[in-house]
């Protein structure tokens, strides 16, 4: 007989009362085996010293060596970490939720490992616990990380208070672990994600174009730079665009489509999106059409100050007015004039990135 209460939960149609029960055990200082996308883990409340002590004894881990923490949404990284370099945001954007643990500086001048798992049950529990779900792999020292429930419960049945059986882990390999406490990527553990893939993502440059509605100016700029980079066989740069208005999902204006067709570019599949902090934080170069957009970006992310520029600054056309005026509702000739200014700027941008 095991002392742990076992709950069998389907990850896609789980009973909320079971999740509530597991969270209740954690909040009272208990240990719970939970499924994640990589391997099964032993979870506890990061705020409970007694729970952390019990977990340290099971894992034979020094008390001063922190456990990784699972979070339920990308933006929670800023609840725990400080001085987050944009390389971390690039990795977060691509691999979360997923099999990557990122070690960052914490608010206590130490370090913390954070991961957003790609598993509904783990995400739900982490979101409900709110203040930190500590969760190392559910194995004793020297034993392999468990890929399924039976492997997890075998040695831990009498050491935990509850265990959730949700079938086999999707990945079956521990997460990769990277250190980004500085701006240099260090691979601590090569797990589900391979070293070469992580390094390629970290080294990729992101250029973000921002206008008002993401239906004309930023679309032109994105399309022109992307075409130029393809012609140069540059695969190390990703170009994105967004707007500061609330609307998302709109197509490019008809005039924008027409002037870009003249350049051999089809943007009929474009859909507008609103600029987010995550876009800003991962971007190496942010180019705006007007000072209004620059101000909005810096309100959202003051840290981006040295990476935000007016696109027209790169055009070298001797014009003292550095705003590229919104052509929306203007004539096709006005769109062509706007396009000419943007194209002149893009030619220079392509040379310096």
C-alpha cells in the first residue's frame, strides 16, 4: 500500500476538483508528484520552508541550491527575475511553453531557474498556486528521470502526499537548461533541446517595424526588408511588424498591396497585430514611423530606449521632418511617395544589421 493519494487525471478533460485538491495539498506544505511535458516532477510550494526541506532531503540537494520553478504564463518571468537580457526573451518566445529551463538573476541577488511547461495540468496547478511551484524531476538521486507515472511512483510512494497519474510524458527527456544571468548564453544541460538549435535561436537578430494600425507603413517596411534579406541569403534575421492600435487580424490596405506588387511582393496573407512587450523585449532593432509610436513603445518597455529609432533617420533624403506620415485614406500617389521613403531607409537598414 502507498501512503500517497493517487489521482488519475486526463490532461485534456481533467476534473477541476482534482486540481483544486492537489493545490490544497501543496498550500498545506505537502509534496505532489505531477506530470509535465518532459518528465514527471515532485512539486511543492516555494513559500513553504518545511516543504522545501522535505524535498531537499528526498533529492539529497543542499539547502542553498535552489530548485527550478514552473510558471503558467510567459510574462510571469518578470515576477521572479531581474535584468533579463533580450536573448532570454528570444528563447522564451520560441520555446515556451516547452522543454527549456532558463536560469536568470532573481530579486535577491541570486539565481532562479524558470520554465513554462507545455502541459495543461502542470500549467493549471502553477497558475493556481500563484507564488511559485517548485518542481524538480520525480526521481531519487542516481535514478533516471521518470517518463511515466509508474516510474515516478515506484520509489516515491511513501515520500509524497499525493501523486497525479496522467499517462506518459510527451517528451520523456528532461528540459534543456541554459544560463542567461549574463548576456552570453551558457548551456548547462543539453536535454530535449539541442545545443546547436538553442545557439541558433539566441544568435538570431529580430527587427521590429511599428506603425499605427499595422496595415500599411510597417507592412511595406517588413516586406521590403524581408525580400532584401532573402536576396542576400540572410537567414539569421527575422523581420516582424505590428501596430500600436487595439485592432488585430486586419489585412493590408489595398493601396499597400498594390505598391508592393510593383516590387514583386505579395502581402495578401498579412494580418495586423498589436505590438506587445514580448515583441519589444526580444527585438534587437525597433524602427517606428512617427514619434508617437516611439513614445508608446517606451511607455511599455523603457529598457528598449537604445534600440528604438525613427525609420526615416536611415533614409538620408535631407528632410528635417523625420515622421513618415500615415498614408491611410490618401491617394495611390501618396502611397507611392511613402513607399519611396521607406525603401530608401530599408536599403540602409539592410546594410547595417
